[in-house]
């Protein structure tokens, strides 16, 4: 089902990004760690698929993702005058532009690459989100994301809002500004009928109250020290890949107080230690991610109990 015209969604409070709806039952672990993988500039399959093995199906060769957003954000390849090939990290360039002028209107981040993406019918992973505009309005950093094709269940109102609002907060911290609205322009705003019937049909009776307001949950600040954040992210991911590395020290609390407890909870879940995984979520200092991850795990426990009774 596709809406006949482009649709713009406006998020007035994009830092309230964590999804709690039990009917949709989005995997909050995947959303959180996918962003870290993106902002680290990765395109490898191995690290990301530990949070969702089915994502491997979108890789052409099983090793890398062709359209990985982070790799294109941080390693945009281009030919140089001497005939060699170089790369550009677009994020610090945009940050530098906005630090110099808050009226800057040329801070554009490219994801779609016509050389790599046009007329590639056999490619499994052509980017859906293609262009990002970064501007300052009323003293706040705003983000406009242009998307050629937006599935509204898992894409637009699933992983897209989580990842791009986190990108927005990252850029705002780097520039030194608060977060403003986020705009999502969906040229093809659609839903797959089978998923819509299962996850979003209005015939499904359920009440949902936003936990951010019901329980006074506050979004956890992503960046404490912008000058060390990128390097600490790389060290944190390396620690997950090589647990025998010496224990790391961080100036950004996101890594030891949010990422590490959630990664521990995920590891315990994969080891089928569900109660210990639930307990590990309580070590997470971010109240929104803590609640969403705990509830997601508790729903798994409940479903397994129901199957056992049947």
C-alpha cells in the first residue's frame, strides 16, 4: 500500500526515540547497536548480524553491505586529480561548516551514489535514505532526511527515526547546539500488506501510553566529550570483538553506562540466560533504553511460557 504523494513526518522531540509498543515489538537492542555500527563507519556483516541474523540476506556477498549508511557517511570515495582514489568523512566537514556559520545552507550529506547505485537491479542493498540536510534554525540543529522508499513499519517509524535522530544528536553535540526538529521526507511512503495486517492494523485492539510522559523517562545524553567520542566508540566496538583486550576507560558515559550493560544483556539473551539478561538491563543508566530492552526480553519470557502451557 503506497501513498500517492511524498509524505513529510515532523518529529518535534526526536531524542524521545526509543520504541515501546508491544504490538510492533521492535528489537531495541538492534536499534541501539545498529546506530553505533553506522556512526563507526562500518559496512561489515559480521558485527551487525549478531543482533539480527536475517539481515545477512541483504548482503550481496555475505561479507559487506553495499549500501551501508555509515560507511558512506564516513568513507565517501572519490577519484583525485592524480588518478588515485581517496575518501572523505562527511560528518566533520559538515560540523566545521556549521561551526563557522550558523546560517550555512550547504551542509549536505550524501548517501546515494549514482555510480554505485543507479541501474543495479540485482543489488540487494541499495540505500533507501539518500540525502541529509543539516541546518540551524532558532538556535537548534535540525535534520532533514530524504528517503526514496520508506516502509512505514520497520523503516520510517522503526529503525530510521532511531538512527537518524541519534545522528542528529551526535551532530548537534559536535557543533555545540541543542537538538531541534527532525524532518523525514518519504517519496514512496508505503507498507507491505502482510506486515501491516500483522503489526499495524487498526483492528488490533490495544492501548498504548507513551512511557516518556507516563513514567517521566528522560532521554540519556549521547555525547559528553565530543573530542573523544569517535575514538572511544572505536575502542568500545573493538572490545566487543576482542574481549581479551585490556579494560578500557571512557570519558563519555554512554559507552560504560549504556552500551556495555546492554551488550552484556544481549550476550546473556543469546546464551539463553533470559533472567540474567533482564537483570543486566537494570545496569543501564539510560532509563528509556533500559525499560524498552527489559520489556522486550520479558515479552520473550512470556511467549515461551505460553508455548510451554500449550
